[in-house]
């Protein structure tokens, strides 16, 4: 191959001479004051500079406490509601008695028909009251078991722990998810185990399958809320669907952990959940929630509607976690309590910059 260069010289390599050794500068022990600022400038040390720290004090971070049921106490509003309820019941009874008497005066068969209808209505009302009382009692049993577990965890003796576990076994006697755990706990009846370790074993064996189902319920409700609110055209539809899914999630959580509340029990649970969210400041609207939980730059990456869907989904997840705290018959000790971060990668897969779950 012919060389096309004008002078025909081939490229060559040249070796540069070594640089002369320069003496190293001595280490400066005393910091020099910048000359351009003059002698009157005082430099702030790193210890006194509030912006020089690279770590964050954990005490300054917001701590989401575990939801606890509200204490039931006698209030003036409750007394007034009870008094007016009694008056309304007496007025209704007098009106019903007068109606039946008038119908008997008009015709006997009308009187008997009205008396029969009134009797059926009273029996049905008593059935509703009994059902609601049983629902409230089941919720109270769950809270009693949780209190027994807390007291047994503070004692090294095994007797209080076994008593609490016996109530837990009775609560989940008909649940197929806890069959393996019940068998495992019955095998340890003759073993010598201290109280806290026995409670940890019961939590792992009995509640771990139910916790997995609870996480699936929370994730499913959060995804549905996120998708529906992202595509719905009206804010009223968003609000109605969030309330619908939240009530369904709270009821499903109570039934999963053995509560099975009635209408009054559902109202009490929803009131406790809303009160907890209001106290902990978890009800937030706007880009601030996304920036706080998902990251500062996510709000600029998501569209407005998708951002609203993610916010509503995270709020639903927070409601589910709070209802899980209220309905779970044991506090979180051996198992990790779920948090908002456990659902972020599922609601917004690209929000964590590829740190979500592996699709495989």
C-alpha cells in the first residue's frame, strides 16, 4: 500500500524526558485567612455551621406511630345523644300504639295486620341490635388479646404468654391459613420456652400468612384507587371511589384478623383510622406528599393525573396500614411492620430509578 503523505514520512513515537523532581510543599498546619476579605472577617468553624453536617438527626425525621384504638369515655355529646335517642324511641312507640289502636277501631283485620307488622319489625330490630353487639364484642376481643400479649411480653414467665396464645388459637380456630401454625404451637406445649420467645414464635407461625394476605389486600386496593383516580374525569368520582375502597379495605382487614364487625363496628373502625391519620399528619394533598415519600424530582416526571393517582394510592395504602394496626390481634414484634415504602415500587415502578422489584 503506497503512502499518500506529501513527504512520505511514516509516523514515529518519541519519548519525552522525565520531568525534574520538584520539592514537595510542606503541610500547612494553620489555616490562612483569605487576604481579599481583610482582617475583620471571622470564619465559622464546621462545628458551629448548621449546614456543614452531612448526617440527619433521626429525632428530626417524622415517625409514623402504630395506630391505637381511641379510648372510650363518657362525653357530654354521648350523654345528649343517648337522652335524645330515648325520647325519639318513646315518641315512636307512642305513635305506633296510637296507629294500631286507630286501625283496630276502623277494622279488626287492619289492626291485626299492623300489630303483626310491628311485631316482625321489632324482632328484626332486635336481631340487628344483637348482631351489632356481637360485632362490637368481637372487636373488643381482638383488643383484649392484644393487651394480654403486651402484658405477657413484659413478663419472662411462660404462663401469661400461653394464656394469650390460647385465646389467639381460639380466635383463629377455623382459619385454614393458620392450621400449620396451630399445629406447630401445640407441639411446643411440653417445651420450656420463656414468654417473649413463645410470643415471637406464635406471631411468626400464626400471623405471618395473614400478614401476607393483608399486604395483598392493601396493594390491590391501592392499585385500583391509583388507576381509577388517574383516569376519572371528576374529582367527585375520585373522592367517592377512595371512600368506597377504603371502607372495603377496612372491613376486609377486620374480617381477615377475626374481627368481623357490623355497621357500628365499621363506623368505629373508620373513626379510629381517620383520627389516627389526622393526628400523625398522614393526610396530605398535593406534590408535597409525592416529594416527601417518592423523591423530590418525581413530581416533575409524572403527569398531573398520574401524580394524583399515585397520591391517592399511597393514601389508601396508609389507611390500610392503619387498619392493619387496629385489627391485628398482636403488636408487631418478631415481624416487620409494613410501611409506605413497601408499596411505592408497585404503585410507581419507575419512581425509584430502577430500584423497584425485579419483574422476573
